C-alpha cells in the first residue's frame, strides 16, 4: 500500500513538472513571406513580411536576392513608427532596414512587418528570395535568422491577356526565345517576317555564329545579319532566289514549315530526305501547297510541329503570326 502511494505521488510530481515545462516554454517567433498577385500586366509585385509570436522587435534588417536586370525595387514600407533606411542594392542583393526611436518597447505579437514593392523591367519571370533577417530588441540584443523563402513573379504582355496562345508565348519568353515588340506588347496577331522567324530558330537551337551568307539584301550591320549567317550555315534557310532572302517579307505558313523541317533535321542529326511525312489529301487546299513545300508540310503534320488552320484547311500561302511562331518553336524544342 505504501509503495502504491509513493508511485502515485511520483507520477503526480512528473505530471506537474511536464505541465510547468510546457506552459513556461518560450514560443518561437516565426516569419513568412506573402505575395501579391504573382502574375501582372503592369509588372508591379508586392512582398509582405509577416511575423508571428514576436516578443520584442525594436529594429530589423532584411536581405533579399533578386535579378536587378529584370526587377527594380520601387519602395519598402512599414506601419511601425520610427526611421527607415532607403533600400540599399549591392549586386543582386537588396537590404532594407528600420528602427524605432527612443526608449520604447519593441513590437509584440502577430503583425505585418514590412512591404516591399518590385517592378519588372520586361516581360518574363523572375524570383525574389528572402535570405536573412536580423532583429534587435529594445535592449539592443541581437538575433539573426537564416531564411530560404522565395516567390516567382511573371510580367505578361498586356496584349496577350485572354489570348489562346498566352501560356505558350510566356513559356518561350521565359526561355529567352521570343521577345516582345516592346516591354509591354507582344503583338500576337501581327505577321512575323522571314528574318524574325530565322532569329527565333537561331535562339531556340543556340546556333553557332556563321561567317558567310550569299544574299545581297542582307546588308552588313542590320540586326538580322548574324541570324541569317547562323541559320544559313546550319542549312536551315534558303532565299527566295540565290541572291535574295527577303528578310522583311512576312513569312508564309509553307515557308515556316520548310524552315521548321530543316531545323528539326539539324537538331536531330537526321537527313531531311529520311524524315517521315503523310498524305495531305485531308486538306481541301492541298493543291495550293507549293511542290517544294509538300514534303515539309507532310513531315510537320505527321510530327505534330504544325497543324492546319482548320481540320480541312492548311492555308499554305497565308502569313504566319507571331503567336503561331511561338507555338511551333515550343513544339520544336519539346521534340514534337
């Protein structure tokens, strides 16, 4: 009986110690990074730093990694009274800092600590990573945290919102294959020229720089000179004649198809003559496809690189758009 009483007393003592330890345990502060919309037309994005179970935050310093070639820091704001240092940028690191003033207590509880606004300089995706956070309490006791919290933002072209090719266009933008006509517009329904499409293929396949090209209408110093040399050396382009490339002429769908076929051959190391093709009889306008392009069209259809404008119309003489070009380049890179 005595032994049972001793055991019961010991158990009660242990339970009491566990309860005291649990109730006296210090709740650790926790920090999080929340974001505004991760996709934006105007290119502005806001990151909010949150703190939970904050004990005594008198001053803080936060560091972030970002790409200054793509993003710029617009501002950093806080509702905490005191003095803020303007964001300091060194290389790819931005530092923000704030302190309360005078003999006052630090912040406590759950709160939004600061908001930082970034703006994208061009369309595409870029990441911001919160790497460190240093805080001081009202006694100037220092505490540092190493963090690994990140968010990726995407600025989209204003004229592709709701466009059927939006996702494909932005994927190719993120791979630095396609570019806008300016920082805010892609012009998806605009015709693409022969030089522009040759440039897409050159960037997509990372073609080596060529040294020569035979076309009299590709003048020295024009923006597409290197592109034409590279694509010509790789056997991807030919002219509309032996001396004329017509770089600024809108490319037709059959011309685009032929370039794609050669690009596929180059990328796969397969001879053009051995590439498979299919009958084009399903297209009502088969007779409008040039003889020199029929093999290319058959291959492109069979491989999934190209599709008709409809189930029964290929539209070989119609001009290809910038949106269409982004999609076929994506298919080329995905191995279709």
